[in-house]
C-alpha cells in the first residue's frame, strides 16, 4: 500500500474530485425545489390562508404576484397549480415544465418573505421552516457573490449554513413523519449538499455549472433503447458505453 506520506484520508480524496455544481444539486429537482415544495405543502394546510386548499393556493399566488411586482427583473415562477407541488412519487416538490432551475433559484428570496409572514410563530415548525429557508437563501447569496476561489470567511459561513439546513431539514422531516405528510424528502442530493462546504474550499460550485450539457440529458435513454434491439440485447451495456464515448468525442471534436 501507499506510504504514510502519500496516503490520503477519504475526505481529502473527496476534495480532489470536483463534481458538484449547484444547478442540478439545488435548483433542478434538487434541494431547493424539495424545500420550497414542502413549505408550500405545509402552508396549504393552514386555515388562516383560506377555507380549502384551492383558496389557500390562490392566496399563495396572490402573494407571489405582489412580491414579483415589488422586485422587477426577477426570474419568475408562474402561477402555481396543484400539479406543480408533488413529484410522481407523491412527495412534496416544486416541479413541472414551468419550474426551471433559474426561477427556482431566484425564488429563494420570495420564499424567505413568504415564511417570514406565514410561519412567524416560535413554534417548532415555524422556527425550523424559517431557519431552513433563510439558510438556503443565504447560501445562494454567499456563493453567487463569491469569486471562483471562495474566501476563507465565506467557506466558514457556508459550513454554518449547511449545518443549519441539515438540522432543520431533519426536524421538519420528523414532523412530517409524525403527521403522515410526505414532506422534506431525504434524497441523495439532500445528502450531497452537505458536502458543498468541502468543495467550496477548492472552487466555487456556482462557477462550474452550465446549461451546455442539458441537451444530452435524453441521449442515454435513446442510445439504450436502440441498443436493446435485436442482436445487441446481450451486450447492451458495452454498446451503450461505446456509442456514448463516440458521441462525446464527436461533440467536443477531441
């Protein structure tokens, strides 16, 4: 094995392989989308917003319209419908063709104002909701205002914000479990978000994200379906890898 001088601890190795970027981790069906959708689900159970879920959702949409009118130029979430509030597995999540990465990220400040008004009490839920949403909004602000190499004081702030997010996420998840609510789902992205601190010590994950790879999202599935036909069924895995490698070489002209 390697000598003690060259052997690295697992966390040190983790920092050498930078593969986290905020767009897919937080925005696109990520941590923020789950958090905002879960907060919305909690709000739609509050009698103070209306007599039924339809009336409460309309209250939320009125709040959003008023907030956006006070913040011109912001990427806007469209008027939300019931179909935008749950993923296919039934868990609360903002999703759908009109819920994009840009407007999910930009809505962090909207949800900060929303929870400040709708979850103002010092109850267990109110405190945890505010703590979580404030931390998400502050995390965005910290990383999006930092250069490629994040200052040490900012990485320390990122660490504190992630710890607060994790603690409040667990509190709210347990509250949902006790009350039979599918909210604050703990996905691999939610876990991986806790490692953003380590990556921010090397590079700002905000600066390595791009939409350029979005066009390739469906190509794996297409290559798989084509490879499964006829004689390729028994060797589909190697065939997919070969086709994918060739496509990448052609695309980037390597």
